[in-house]
C-alpha cells in the first residue's frame, strides 16, 4: 500500500470538520477520486490490449475506514470478470511474461495524483465555505 501526506492536511481536515459531516464526506470523496484518476488513466494507457476488456475494467472507488477517524482511501482495481486475470497480466505466469501496468502507473502518477487531490479538496472547501457565508 502506498500512502501520501499532504502539506496542510491538518488545516484542511479542520476546515472539512467545520463544514459538517455531510459536506466533508462529499468533498473528501471527490478529492480522493480525483487523485485516483491520473493513476487509473495511466494504468489504462499501459495495460496490454488484446480485447480491451481488462483496460475498460480498471476503475477507482472510495472506501471509508471508520477505525481511523473516517479515513478515505481510493481503491483502484478491476471489474468482474476481468478481475480474475489482471494479476496474471501484471505478474506473468509460467507460460507468459509479466506486463506490469498497475505499479508503473502508480509510480509515474503518484505526484500528479497527490496534486490533483489537494487541488480538488481545496476548491471544494472554498466552494462550500462561500455557500455557508452567504446569508439566507
């Protein structure tokens, strides 16, 4: 698992809490998915394409983990039924060579993912704060 640390994360977390749990959840989820997008796009670009099914099946979703103060993580994986073969392509078998695409995508796009997540989080906090400041 790869984890990121965002400078100013504590301040953003405080601002999110000030917005309330529903808004914080929505803004946080959007930021996490925005951060996953560059990695998903790169994995789709790198995956070997025979039928295109594996490439089309690469998706991201948000998972919340309650044990860590409602921590959000992006899970990047594959839809069924192609999920059953993705690891065979990535790592190879005794009959076929490995064609890594997920790890190289993460390595190449981690910085961009972090920047995008911070950008979307900041914009979301600002947008919601403006809404809250409007009278009526």
